[in-house]
């Protein structure tokens, strides 16, 4: 169970870091509507730039906290719950703009992994 939990933490953390640090300025198949980068995606959702910055800060911080939780176990649950809440928000933003469900699947997958981390 321990290796599985570590794997979940790292998949979530490095996935989020990839999206926010390496792919933030790039188009992907999962961006809301026809957004070409993360900043445009937030605009599609009707969210202002300061919220984009706040969410980015929170997601990167929680991802780093999940990595730290490999060694500092008590950090896992609050980080997973926080990330799960953000993923729930991401899912609802896709619904808000009537995206096809396939665009929301990554947020649901990360949410499911966060629930598993929080409960294990």
C-alpha cells in the first residue's frame, strides 16, 4: 500500500507541475473551449487574472506539498483535500462553458486520486 500511495502522490504532483510550469503557455486538447493557453482558459471561464495567479500558486504549492508528504506523512491529507477541491472547481468550470466531458476527464481523474490519497 505504501508504494501505491507514494505513486499516487507523485503522479498528481508531477502532473500538476507539468501542466502549470511546462504546459501553461501551450495549447492542449483539454483546455476550456478553444483556449490556446492557461491564461486564455481562465478568461474563457470568466475568471480574472488575479484568480489565475492564485490558483496557479495554490496548485503548485499543493503539488510541492504532496511531494514533501512522501517523507512528512501528515502533509498528505490536507494537500490532497486542497488539490481535490481545486480539481472539483476545474470540473465545474468545464461544465460551466459546456465543454465535452472528455475535456473534464483529467480534473476528475486527479480528483479521484486526491480522494484516494486523503483516505489512505
